[in-house]
C-alpha cells in the first residue's frame, strides 16, 4: 500500500477533529466493526469455524441498521460461515446466498453482490454442480477485473484454479493459481498465500511432477509447524503421501498416511480421519493388503457421503477393486455404479478411466466378453483423450510457468489503481459525517489525486521500458519480439518481402536443472543467448519468450536461408566448448523454421508453424532443424 501524502494526513486530522461527540461514538463502533471485518478478511478464522461465528456475532450489534454497506459486508461474511462438513450446511449456504442476493439495494454495491455470487458459486461446486460453478467463476472473474477488486480477483482465480486442477486442466489451473499467489502476496495475506501454495503443489502433483509437489508440500509443512498449526502440517503429510504413492514409493506412502490417520484419530476428528482412510486404502490395495484396505473403507463409509463426490468416488472405486479381488462380482458392479455417478458429476476423466479398467476385469471374470470389450474400448478412448490433454497441458503449462511477468504487471496495475480508489473511499466515508469540510477541500483533493495519477503514469512508462528486456539473458523478451514480429509481418505483406521465423529451445532442459541445479540452468540459458548473438549478429533479432524457449525474427530471409541459419545455430551449440560447465555437461537444441506464404494474412499461424516444426524436431530425435 502506498503511503499517504503528509498533506492528506493533515486533511484527515482536521476532519477528524471536527466530528461531534455523537459522530465519535459512531466512528468508534464503525472502527471496531471494520477491525473485526479485517480479522475475517485476513483469514484469522479460516480454520476455526467457531471463532469465525464468534467474530460475526461481535460485529452485528456494532453496525447501524441503516448502514447498508456494512450490513451487506456482514451478509457476505455470513455466507462463508457454513461448515461444509456438517450435514445440510451446503443447502443452507445456498439458500442464504440466494436470499441475500435479493436485497433491494444490492445493485448499488456491485462488489458485495459479486462477493455473494462467488460464495454461492463455491457452495454450488461443493454441492457437485461443477459445470455451473466453472461458468460462475468465469463470469465473476470478468466482473471482478472490471471493478478492479483485487481480493475478488484473487479469490475467484484461486477457486477456479482449484477446480481446473481437480479436472486435470493443469495449464489453466497454474495460470489462475500463480496469478492469485501474486495478488495474495501483494495484499499481504499470508494465510491465503499458504492455502494457495498448497493448491499449486497439488496442481504439480496431479500434473505428474511429484518431486516439485513434494518440495512445495514440505515447505508448507515446515511453515505450519513453525506457526504451531499442526492440523495443517498433518494435512501436508497426507499430500506428500499421495505424491510418494505416485512415485511408486508405496511403503513410504503407507507410513505417512498411517501417521496422518493416527493424528486425526487422537484429535477425534472423524471427518478428516475418514478422508485419510480412503487414501490409505488405495495404497494398501496397490500393496495387495485388501483385508486391511477394506477395514479402512468400512470406517470411512458412514462419513464420506455423496455430497463429497471427490472422496466418495474413490471410496467406491477402491471398494470395487476389493470386491473384484474377493470374486464378489455383483457387489463390485454396485460399487462401480456409485463411483461412476460421482466421477461423472465431477467430470473426472482420470477417475473414469481407472473405473473402466476395473469394470473390464469384472466382466471378464463373469465371462461377459462383449461387455468387457465395450468397457475396454471406452477406457482406451478416455485414455487417449487424457494423453492428448496431458501433452497439450504440458506444453502450455511450461509456458505458463515462466510467463509470470505479464501476470505481475497486470496485478501491479490493479493494486496501484485500488490504492487510489481506497484513498477516494476513505474520503467518501468521512464525507458522510462532514459534508461541509469535504466540499471545501474537494478541489484540493482532485489536484492531489491528479498528481497521484500523473506520477503513476510516469511510473508506468518507466515500467514499460524496463519490461522489454529479459533480465537473465539480456535478450529482448516476449512482449518486444511479438511486437517486432507483427511489424515485420505487416511490412512483408505490404512490400511482398520474404520473412522467416526460427523457434528453438534447449533439449532436456529440466534434466539440467534436476542434475546440476538451477544456477547451472541459468548459465545454460545465458550460454544459449550468447550463442544466438554470435550466429545472428546484428542482422536478425532473437528473444527469450519463456523458460528455455527462444524466437528469432529473420526479415528479408526466405525459408532456405532461415534453415541454414538454424542449422548453423544447432551445430554451434552441439560442438561448443563446455569446459566452464560441470564435468559431463552438454546441451543441444531443437529448432523449427517457418516462412511467410502467399496465403498468410495473420501472424499467429506463421508463428504456430514454427512452433509445430519445433515440436516435430523434438519428437523426431531432437538436436536438429525441421521446417513447415
């Protein structure tokens, strides 16, 4: 938050001193209520529903009946007070939100209306209405950006990112979660920073990058234990156990799950103990310990109900596996049906694929070959879709992971604009109590705000200039090269000149980071940039467009010439002297070339051909050049 100008502080002091004794009493109540609201907004009671309700009950008598703004703020807070782990609370929350959204003056407070809509959408997702929830998040996010409400933007992005991650849309999930993380950091909301870090870790885990996920979970576990938040630290243990299971470390996973289970058992928290019981059952099944797995599921079954479709779906999936192993085939079919309904409501394709494999085995045991064939065919279809989706998500996620600069700039502008708006709102709140003083000082405030806007404009110009260069490689960045590419493309069309592009990136770059560390990875990127400068000279322009990806613009250059340049670059890096790097280090690149054709009327298809050619080079062995 920007500091107030000392003159504005003086104005605020003069206004405060002019308040009557009645006004002071009102201000005192409002200040106390706002302080309690801040405690709620900062997440102080996010893990303690009893404390949350207590704070709400303290706020209610402090707010005047005609204070519509704070009454609506209280309604927003009450909407989030319903505990989803208690039977019937989700339905009550949805009814509350529906009724609150009928308030006759709500249209005059768009931020409060949007906050209630976000609450309603989140509970709808918890109720299993995933499709409408996703549409709701999209709509809310669009409106939140229009209102420049940073907190609503952060919350809606975090919630949508969670949903995308659960559905397997990892690129969209990480883009949302990274953006939310930046906003929570800037809003100084450490509790929500931790919650969001947890979701980022889960996204990496679901994406298949279990080692990165474990690093995030371990970091969060240490933070939680340092803050004496042992419940959350134990939740991290269960998450690490899931990641270890994905890595094939089943005995380590089992031990971690058992540690988490025993913790909740000692705490007497049957709901969380049941969720861990479902997870540990899955690990035990993989270890062939079906009897023990069934015992855990039997403990969880009375608690894990249909209104929690995530755990409900896997609980019955695991039951189906156990019944299949016990040759209780009809019971296995019943569990398959229950699991399928839950997975379908969540649109969880990965879960459905696992389910179809089990169903195929059940039909085989029964000798129902046609049904077994049908289930196997459905499994293959979903599995192929998941493979395609995973490849696409991997490509986009890698770009998203390193494309945080744009997100940071967008968030920075939102934050700075909100700071100005908060200043205006502060003055308007005081205006309700002393109209005369505010009117007298209104002209002066306009001048001050104009100065703020002018300084902001100058700052934005400086930021724009700094934002054109990649800090690590000192090459132009994505924004600069795309603008340059567009200008070259337009000139090529007008003057009918040749134009080509080279897209290249480092082969197995993740292996470099994993083997030698990120410092060597950074030095590798600098080496690629230096090699690029040596080959291209001043004739062509290269830029780092993300991670280990680079783009070269070659004006007045046809495809054959561009291929020669690309091959020279590939050969130079292949034969480079790596003596300054660790022993055994080497690196190669793959490159894709595209050139303008008579049918091209937009830049994007031309860039995409270069990108597609790059991926052809990757898939056909790497360390080579391909063109399209």
